[in-house]
C-alpha cells in the first residue's frame, strides 16, 4: 500500500556545495531555511540557501526543498520510497537528506512542476511554506 505524504515547499532557492574533506565548516553554511552539513572524510557537503554561498565555491545551484510533514517513527517504512518512486520512474533527479524528525527532498527548480503533477497523481499533497 502506498503511503500518502504531505510535503511542505520550503521558501527560497537551495544549492549543494562541496568542500574538501578536511575543510572547516564555513560561517556562511548556517542560517535561515533548511541546512544540512555532512562530512564523509573525502568531502564536506553543505545544503543551504544558495545566496549565502560565496563565489568560487564548488556548487550545484537551482534546487528547491520539500520537507516531509511528519512526525514519522524511526521504524516506519516506505515513507521516502513512496515519494521518490514516481519521480525516479519518470527520470527526475532528487537529493534526499534526513534529520532526526524529518526528511527533506531537493529537486531542481525546473523539475518542480512535473514533480508536483507526479506526486499529486501518486496521492501526495504539496503545501506552500507557512507565512
């Protein structure tokens, strides 16, 4: 059975930056909006609003962020799959990041309209960021 998920469109444009694995976390990384900072030894990846990233940084621009509206139990299965499956099956690229209480999915701004159609057809709901 496919789960019906509510997704909240976060305001602003996001980017995914890559720094070297040993780089310190830069001060521009933190701030308003969704932020994710991950290090795996080889690289430091930062997801944040793109206007904060300084020129010269290795970056992929033009992403929007959708937050899965929960809460969801740690052991609950199929949450992310139910959202990404219709997108993946239709050739849309995604970038998923999880926090303690939520999952966030980034997709290219140009893919937002077709993604919205596909997600609604799969039974999901998309809401705008609250004011």
